């Protein structure tokens, strides 16, 4: 039985460029090879939502589209 090496990743959390100086209503994201992580920026030690990157990109795209239609 051989041991498989486990990959360790350094999470690079970031906020949207649209968050600006507003610190009360932000989410942070971090990307790994096969998952997107989302968390509340005010509670960095709290729960984290994990989704497939494709699903997160579709969500972001639909929010962008909706905001452009409403503008």
C-alpha cells in the first residue's frame, strides 16, 4: 500500500473590487483547483460555502447581467 502525497494550498481570499470601502456587506472568495470558497468577510472564521467554480462563475455572470439591465 503506497501513501499518496496530499496537496496543501494556501488560500488567497479576496473581495470584489465593487466592495470599495463598504465593510458591512461583503463576501470573500478563494479559488482552489476544483472548488470556489465563499465566506462572509466580517466572519472570516465562520462558515464557508463551497461550490464548483463553474457554478460560481454562472452566478457572478447572472448578477452582472441583472445589474446591467437594472442600471
